[in-house]
């Protein structure tokens, strides 16, 4: 409810919501209302974990564009931001 209230309060402004680790089912309604969902996984993550995360988010965010980005775990912050920006730009 707090996330949905914050999104509503933002009005026409862009909103970024970050979820890390296992997702509580209460966030499914938040994902369902998004235009874009970016799944960021470690490049060395097990394939089954990446597939599970992607399938779970895709199911919850049925109408959103879902993009998956694999990043090295120790990637420096500027490089992480650039990789995420490129992934988001590829959908526009």
C-alpha cells in the first residue's frame, strides 16, 4: 500500500521502485501497474534462478515490458548505471 500511495502521489512524474531478493506477493499489484520492469541479475547467477525471476516477474507484470540485464557482481557503480540506462533505452 505504501508503494502504491507513493506512486499515486508522484502524479505524472516518473517513479522507480526497487525490489531486491524474494518478492512478497503484495508487490504483484505494483508490478502489474508498471510500463517497464527491469530484472537485474548477477552475470554468474545460476540459469534456473534467472529463469525463475524472469518468469515470476513476467507473470506478475502481465502488461509491462520486461527486460533482463545480467551484470557482473563487482561492476563499478558508473558502469552499472550505464548498463541499466542502455537496457531501458532499448525499449523506447
